[in-house]
């Protein structure tokens, strides 16, 4: 998970979302699985002082894997708690150096080992090139990936026209149209993934899920509730490239891997800006 590059003057945001990856048939010849995620994001602080800017965000995701005829994927009560702490420093012009750490706990409710803890981070240069294009480019560290935790990190926003915007933020690429001040919509492709420490065959293992998703998303303003601006966000589409992998406790070796056919995808939630 990456932190969006925003200015220190951005609004505080609280998000509550539900995500469903619908029935996906096993390619191993038996069973199916569906996944439910409940996610909450909360901005803890945002401040600036001179050339420095600071922000922090806490998040919680609860996950349930419901398998039918495939007990190896029937895993419930998984959770991830993470904290994003980010600092930025303005260099020459409008370019900033952005860096941060992302500690997280990711496990079930019964497994407690040092392998539950992941200490990731990121460092990148970010800024606008002009009025229509802004970027962030650097490197991110994702220790839950095992032996190869470093990946390039790229973000950008391009206002192709007055109404259409192409944006890559985290693992989501979208092309959205601003219909009015209260409505934006457009197609997207994204990645849904997670890594948890679990008990499997009476041993501590690492369980990793990954799906590609594609569809159409919408963002609808619901007016003003005093100083609060609520918004409804929703995605509808399908998942592809679905797989679940059980690895050694430190994620170095794959022990079992299960592939699943495409399935239905839905995400819906509320966002409150203050």
C-alpha cells in the first residue's frame, strides 16, 4: 500500500469501505472461494513548517476467505493494521523529497510471532511538471514480498482535457471524467493483495493473496453536513489473475499455490472530508 502524494494543506479524510471479490472457481478442479474485506482509513495528523510537511494515517482491514469444496482457502478473521508516517521536504522549485515508513501487523487472531510484523517504507521525488502533469518517482520497500522487497514506485496525475484525468496512485490506474462538482466516474484497473501470518498444518506460515481487478468506478458528493463533506465511492467490475499462495514463515519459499478463475468485483464505501 502506498501513500498518495498530496500537499500539507489537503483535507483530513475518514474512509469506511466494503470490498467483495465474488465466487471464483478453482482451476485445480474443485471448489470456489469468495473474499470480503472491510477497510477503515483515518488521517491522524497533517502539518507543515517552513519547507517541511508531515502526515500520518492509520488503517485497519478485516478479511474473510470463504471457500466451498476447497478447505485450504477457507480462512477467516484475518486482519491488517498499518500506520503510514510521511515527511516531505521542498527542494528547488516545486519539487519535494518525500519519504516515510509503513509499519504493519498482518495476521489472524491466533498467531503471534515476529513474522506478523512488517516494516516497509518509501522514498521518492514528487512535484508538478506543469499545470496538467504531476508525478512521484522513487522506490518502495515491501518486506511482505520475501526475498525481493524493493520495487520501483511511480505515481502520476495527467489532466488530459478539462474533464478527463489519467492517474496512477498506488496500485490503481484510472481514467476519470469530472461530470460536475459532485460526480466523477471512469474505468480503472487495480491490484488487490494481502499477506498474513497464519497457522497451516500446525505450523506458522505466510499466506499471500493477489488479484487484478478492472471495471468502472464512481465518486458522488452527498452535499455538506456542516463542515463535513461526505462522498460515496463505488467500483463494479471483475477480478482476474486470482491466486493464493502459502509460503514459509519468512516468505522465502512457496509451499502451495492455488489459482482461481475470474470473478465478480465490488467496492463501496463512504468518505468524509473535514
